[in-house]
């Protein structure tokens, strides 16, 4: 996957962004680059209990966004390139609570209170749950508030009750 530092200008699929909209990247991770975790001192050991402190509203909304409000879908998929403690390779289908998600093929876009968009790959759900990634506060706030960026794709009516 393409690496883009958190809160840097988004430039992965610029044709999917309306003119005049400022978009910042969140969660475009790569093994060659450090990222904030729930416990930065734990390093790779944070994977063991990565989802223990995720706010339940944020987690539920993030799952809903990845399942029902994704955008910028591509024909291909990006897999997780990080080491996994349980499985040999990351599977593109993942169970989160009662939801089965297909990850790595699209983006989640939310809006900050000042109108900027934040764009994350759908893999951000996996990165948070399974690798302890902690996205910027702006992203957490926008997801929690469910300020979905207007978009062209992926919206489907979906169920509730998901948990990260």
C-alpha cells in the first residue's frame, strides 16, 4: 500500500476529490514507517491487546463507515503488510462483532469541524484493532460524530451493532 504520513495532503486518488476540497491522509501505514499506537512503549507487543481501549462509539461508527459508506473503491485490493501473530497472512475478509467486512479495496472519508476531509484506507479498521494503531484525534472525532464526506460510491444500507 502507499505510505502517506498522518495529516499530510492526500494524493492517492486525486480524481476522486472535488475541486477546492482539502483532504488529509490518515492511516496509510507501511511497515517501513513508525505509527502511533495505544502504547508506544510496547512496540510490536501492542498487537496482543490492540483493541482494548477503543471507544465503543468510535469503533461501531468506524465499522459502519467501512461497511456501508466506503468510497473511492478500486478494482484491486491492498493487503496488510504487517506481521500477524495469529494468522499467516491477513485475510481480506474480517469479522468484527457481527459484521464481516471486505477490507483493502476502498477508503473511508470523514469531515472535520472546519470542513477538511480526512481519508483513510478501509484497512484502518484492521490496523486499529489488530496492530494498535491510534489515528489522529481529528479522525477519531469526525468518525465518532459520523460526519461522512459526500461521495460517489459504496453507500449501502447496513446493520448496526458492530464492534471493533
